[in-house]
C-alpha cells in the first residue's frame, strides 16, 4: 500500500514535485498527463490520499463529487466540454494503473475510439 509520503501525486499536490497544473480546488488538483493519450489529457486527483476507486467509501462522498466537478471544469476551461470528453478511472495492474492514488483522466480534443486503448 502506498502512503502519502511516498506517493508521487501527493508530492505534486504539495508542490514538492512540479507539474503543469491547470486547475485547483479545495479538494482537488488537476494537471496535464506527462504521457498524453489525447490532445487534452489531464489527471484530476484528490488532495487527500485515497488509494483508488476500489477503496472509496461513503466517507469519500465529498472528495469524489469534487473530483467530478473539477473534471467538468477542466473540460470547460480546455474547450472540450461541448464536443465531448471521456472520464476514466483505472484500478489495478491489469487496468495499467501506475500510480496508486485515486485519479480521473479527462481525455478529449479529438474523436475517441471504442473500446479505449
């Protein structure tokens, strides 16, 4: 289990590690993915360390709601809200979740295929 002390996303949230931040809120930070899969590829992470979507409980309700609101704001501010965007949550190794900190991918800026990947 990753703790906040050794989590790269926690270190980005704290400002210890630089990132191309596009939006902040009371509960979330959004920054551009270093390996973008679309013209717009932003990660929205909670400021509070939560391992992944599989560990979310009712106690995380406000955190999850803020993540979704922040993701919508990112899509609006980066100009993909009207044309459409995809929100992705990955859990575990088979989903290629490389950072064990809850995060939402905001993808857009082109027509996205199905199935993804």
